[in-house]
C-alpha cells in the first residue's frame, strides 16, 4: 500500500534523511520509531506530498507521491504533529470545511460528518467552538477531519503528542478501532510504549538512516539468538518442570525464581507446543506458558547501540 524507494532529503549540506526504503502492506499498522530529529517528520511530510525529495520516490495505493500528488491526497488522511484550528468555527463547520475541500457532495456531508463525530465520540461537541476545546478534544477533531473523506491510508505524525495519560489511552483506543476497520496506518512516535501493542510492523530511524524495518516478531528474532520461554507453575511442580525443561534438546538454559521458570529455547512454534504437552503430560500444573518478547524499548536500544556508540 505504501512503498518508499531510496528517499533522500538534503537541506543544504545537512542530510535529513539518507536513502530510506521500506514497504507497508495493506491493512498493516506501521510504527515509525525514532528520537526527535531522526527524520520521521521529514519522511511523513514527503509521503503527505508536502515536501519534494532531493532524490528517491514513493507510491501510495499505486499513485506516485512525486508525479501524481493529487491522486495521493485522495487516498490518504494526514494528521500532522502540529496543527491549528480556525477561531470562530464550530466543530461541525470545521469538518464541513474539509468535506468541501475534498469535494464531498453537499447531500452527503451532513451524514458523513455525523458518522465521523460518532466514531470519534465528538457528537456532544458538535456545536461547540473549536478554539474552546481542550487539547485532547482538538486532537480528536484533527483525527476526525483526517477521516472525513474515508481514506484507506492514514499517516499520523505523533498523534498523542502533548496529551495527558487519560487522553493518550483514549487516542490509542481510537487508533485500535481504525485498525479494526482495515485502515493502513503509518504512525510515528518517540514514545515507544504507545506503539508496543498496537503495531504489526515497525521501522527504526536514527540520524536520517533506517536501521531496521519489518514485523516486530521478525526483528525480535533477528536480535535474539534464542527464544525465551516463561513458564509459571504451582509450587509443587517447580522442580519437576525444571528437570523436564533441562532434559529437552531445544532448551539451552533454565533459570528459576518463585513459581516461574525462564528458559532459552531453540525451536519453532510446533516445538513449543510439544514441550507444553510434555510438561502437562508429566503432571506439571502449568499456570502460564508463553514466549517472552523483547520490548520495543529493548529492540530500539539494541538496534541503535552501534550507531550511537
């Protein structure tokens, strides 16, 4: 759905983004991760057709960002990291303004605005003036105008920036709902916990260079020599479980603390299922059994360690 090829952007002698390439499939949620100044917003502005590249290209929904920007704008919804609202406008008027800009016929606009207000839980603010809204409500309104033409692709630059913890959770719930609707979403953030249980794939950018891109699971497995299993059992089963794990050919190391065992494991999902079956079959009372993934913070630190050093 989104394909970026060798995107480079220079500002004089400063290289903001250097030879960046990645692909986002239809229906994916791609977390664009990096510190402030890494090149996230420059890339996003390019994809939103607001910035011409020094070199490179991109397509969104089959349309060229460079050669056919108007077609791209029809299939994307762009939410910038910093936006303004128009004083003196009511919420519905603000959305109607953007609906007109997207050439939505007048006969459909009222219905569409009502649906977007309901989706974003803004119906009760319909007749409020936009300049009187809280920061969180303004963020919702900006997301609402991003959706007014029902684009299949959303490009969101720091959508939770400046929000309090409650508003961040509400924004995250909204983005999960949009993911459930089948939208392809590129969302940037420098707060990794915002993306941890939301994205299907990630790209890590540092100092203008893309250091890694792909599914979270694939990147985690590339960084870790072995999978790590966490097994929680009842007290009376701890010693038996540890013995079974150490006896398994796929297990390299076992550590035990309280009721939990941690094991380095070489094997596929089928091997994990076999091991779980053996534990249960030999009388171990298993309370939980799962692979322990790396956190996004750990992934980011491991990938960026070389370039920072």
